[in-house]
């Protein structure tokens, strides 16, 4: 690893611009961020994927490798990526900092605690929860109805036992008993706020707008009315500053914010993205899970809010994912017919990308053991549909294995930028917005709202929140809300069970199917294989 100041020099950042964490990590100070608006903007390359397997398809690895390939071709590239959550690290997927010769460094520190942003977000969120229950306990002038409080607590860990909980037990001194629960920190509205806020003033405004519940007359109670805004912002003071690290080959990486794509908006912070754009020619960023989740939200939520628009879109595919979507078993050698059948799933995502005005570049992330016949079948299918395609071998070869993809992507990014095109207008009703996403991106023929969801929508209308954009929480394993329905889906019903108001983040969160906002661990979690050696080295991440 290079000294962090050497990486900062590549972005024209001086030692005075940095708040260093040792010699390998730093935060960019507020004064340097304020200079960004005076600098010319680079071009965004958005990396997304088809619906992945439970292990993921290497979208972060491809993003890092792509930037390394661009750097080898002489382009001034930077990365703008999300921070890993401890939930997946100890769960199924393991580390979230790339892999092989395409990693963020120092990868172990980034995966585990990093600069403390996740903890700060959890602390700010839970401070508000404590102030809510304090106001109920002391029967403050807000007259909060404890059965109408929906602000839950958060924890950066997969823990299904905390999804539903009863608090306030043990007598009057311990508060008012009520039902509540925990979400994972990556699903916190505070996380969404941090990632969409433009500056500290915008952060405080959004925090103050958080809706925590209702009083006994049915009027909304916000974080501002609980006088929580200042203290929450103070906890987030350093967390608001983007983190600067590097890739395996020294590409500058701004790694900041970590909302999940299936239960939040799945994109890194606006501040980090704009900071990278002000200091690099090309900024490679990713949006969580498949294009149906993070990437759609990147366009309809992040770009709409921040005035951003990419210059190119990359779709990551793998043999094993296409085999699953073609009805095969990814753990065994199958037939090319399975790959051909799975290509229909890819073509659906291509149409989704085209709905925003882009022709995607297809990146085939190659794994050891992939058969040449399968890889050639993917390439042939892309050529038949006129899709630019390149193999990616960055995991084993780093930037050298990424140059072919980088060359194609640079060609796409240097074309005239497509005009801004959203899936829906904000004046449309929440039902129309949800249907627009479900029909265009998922392939649903109908959206079915539960009785609870209809009540939620009525309250949203009465409170005047109907013009907010939509963030749909859905399984990442399928285009539908059913994780077992793989492949190309068309003409199904999308069930919406409830709609939450995320007034601070600035969107409505629609929960579909059996989606949960607190994941659980598997029978054999990655935590079983993580260890610390006697000389202080972390193994197994």
C-alpha cells in the first residue's frame, strides 16, 4: 500500500485537507469539500448487475478492477463506493471490499469498523429512539401516543431475534411498555440521510424532518419537535466526511455510506460522489445488488436529488448466475442451453437500462472453472443483440485483466451523455410511481396493496408526502418479490405490504413480499471462519 498522502496527491488534496487515520486511511476535511464546486466535473460510470446469487457476482470487484484498468490506459480515474456492513461480513457474503487483485486497502480495516461511520450512524439513530421513549415516559408536551411510534432501533449485525421486541418492561422506572424492534444500520433512515445530504445544513434539515410517530390527536411528531437534531448532527460530524483509501493498484477510492440496495437506496454518499467527480476524469461507482434495485434508485432517487447523471452503465454477469436464471445448478457443470435460457434474464435488465436512455456495457466476470463454451455463449448472445461486451479477469490479474473492459467502457463514457430521463414524475401518486417501477423494471403486470399499505398511503396523502420518490424494498435474488422465482419474470403480481414515510431521507419506503429490514445469519455463517492470530492479523474476511 502507498502512503495515503500519495493517494491524496492524485486528487490534488494536501495534508491540510486530510484527517488521517494512521498512514493508510483518511477523511477529507470540510474545507476541501467546499472547494469542489469550483472544479470541473468528471464523468460517472455506473456499475450494476443482473440479479445475483446469494454470494454476489463480484460487482465491487469489477468496479475496482475497471478503475484500475482505466488507470493503466492513462485515464485519471477514482472510485466512489459504499462502506461494508458487519452484517454480510459475518453472514453469507463475507467481506465487502472487493477481492483478489481488485480490493480496497486496507481491506480488513475497511471491512471491520473502518473510520467508525457505521457506529456514528447507529448512535445517532438510537439517540433519537431514546429521546422518543423518554418523551413518552415523561409525558412531554408533545403527548406522543406510544402505540403510534414507529421509529425502531438499529444494530450493524444480522440478528433475527431482534426483529420484533417488547421494551419498557420491569415497572414504571423502566419506561412505558410497547412493541418495537431493530433494523440493521444499513437500513436506517439516518444512513439514507447521510448518503443524500449535500452538506451539514442539508444534513440538519433532513434529520429534523424525520417522522418518528404521532401524538394523541394524530399530528406528526418529528426529530425537530423532539429537539434531537443538534445532538444527532453532532454525532455525525465526522461521519459526514468522505473516507479516502486506495485500491490494490493505488487508485484513489472515496468509500462513504453503506445503505443496502434491497431495503434502502443502495448508493454511496452524494458528497463522496461529487468530491470524486471534482477531482478525477472518470468516477466508477456502483449501486447495490441488481439493476432492479440499487441502480433504479440511483437514477430515480440519488440522481434526482443531487442533480447527477452518469455517462455509461456497466452490467456485470457471471456464468453461475446465468446458469441459475436458466434453470441450472451453479454448483455443477451444466449445458450451454442453460446459459442461453439465462440470457433472457440479462436481456430484461438491458431493457431496464435502456429505459433510462443508456446502452449498457456487459462485463463478464470470469471465475476459475468457467468453461470456454459458456463464456463464448454469453459473448455470442450479446453480439446478437448489439451489446458491447468484454471479459473481466481482474480478480486474478488486477488492472491487466481489466483493460479490455476499461477500453470498451471509456469508449461508451466519452460519447454524448444521454439526457436525463426518470421512470416517473414526482406529481404522480405513490401507487402510480410504484407501478411504474414494478412494470418497467421488474416486469410485473399488477401491484397489489395490502390493507395496511392502503392505510399507509391514505395517511401519506393526508400528511402531504405523496410527492416524494419511491424506494422499493424487495428481494435481490429475483425480479419478483419471491426469491425462488429466478430467471426472466413477466406478468406477475407485486405485493406491497406496507409503505413507510422516510421524510428526512426524502422518499417513501415500500416493503414488498416477505422482505425484512433485519437480516438473519445462516446455519454456517462466515463468522465461524474469522479469526485473529497471535500477531494481530485478522483471517477469513
